[in-house]
C-alpha cells in the first residue's frame, strides 16, 4: 500500500533531505530511473522544477523530503530503493550451482560480477506480504554483461525463485528458476507472466486485466486448467517474470 511506503519517512516533509551515508543522491536516483524516462519528464510528472536533476547533479542545496517523496512516487519506489545493493560475496565463497539458459558471457577483465538474491518462493504467505518477505537464500553471482543483456533493472530489484508445479506447462516446468523484476509490480501489460499473491497465495501466472481493470483473469498456460477471475484488489503483484533457466 502507498500509505505503508510513505511511513518510511521519519522526518518532517518540510525538512531538508539528508543523503544516505556513502550514497550520492543524484546517482541513487539514476540507478532507479526507468529506461526511456527523461530526467525533465520525471521532474514534471512529480510536479517539481524541471531542472531538479540538473541542480542535484551540480550539488545544489539538498531537496526537501516531500520533493524526494514525490519523485519516488512517480516510479513506484521508496527511500529504501535509494540504498545501494548489498555487497557481493567475497571471491572464493562457495555458491549454489546455477544452470542458466544461456552460457555466461565473461567481461574482458573477468571482474565485473553482481549478486542476485534467490528466495524461497514455496513458503506460504498471507495477504499483503511482499516478495521481500520471503526467506532469502545465498546470493547467486552472475557476470554483469550476462544480466545486462536481458534487463536494465537494478540488481537489488531482481530476485530468482524456483517454480513448483505444472500449471504453467509448457512455458514453465516444475523446478525452473525464474527471474523476477520487482520494478514491474503493476499490471500494465496484458497476458504477461507475473509472480504475485492471488487471494493470499503465492503464484506464478499469466495475468490479464478485465472489466476496466476492476478484475483480473488468472491464466494457466496448461490447457487442462481453466482460467478464472478475481477482483483486482485480491491480486498483489511482486514483479514480472522476465526469464527462466532450466536443467536439461
């Protein structure tokens, strides 16, 4: 809920925003900026000065909390999204074996890697929970060139989970590893596959808005399973499934 997100702000909206320790505020905003959204357009949508980001880049006076909040609301983000991603595990740490659906592409210096958190998506969860409330497993480390070949989402907004069951067969099969982009947490694209809470239960389904967006058609790619309708209020989208990996 939006009200829950706004509860993260502990200081007065009129107070000057204090950047997070070790984080340049302009760089933090650019890390969460959606592809194709110009800085001036972002500012205009938020109802702030169109030159906001230029001034911020020039290290002008820090903005107020309400200004930062307006900008974050435009892209569906919170102050937590401005925080840097957790550091990758130290070299030599033993990581789970992952079989990506494409070979990893190594950078020239073989040093540019990034960690993506794997979650246990099989745990039960009640209504109102988010994907971040699942038990985190050991981070999986990938080459950055590989990740950037299919998504521009920040690493800390990506999750990997294991699908269970055959309801999405033949698109997905049981035990496939799915990549979830949590920046895409609204049903703006029809018939895409999303990780979501539907009537309080975790699911990976193809979703289609109907009845003017008041209801959602939940579709299983397995033709033996009938689609069904639910109220849009009973669907909480955690992110869109953008990729999968499968053992042979």
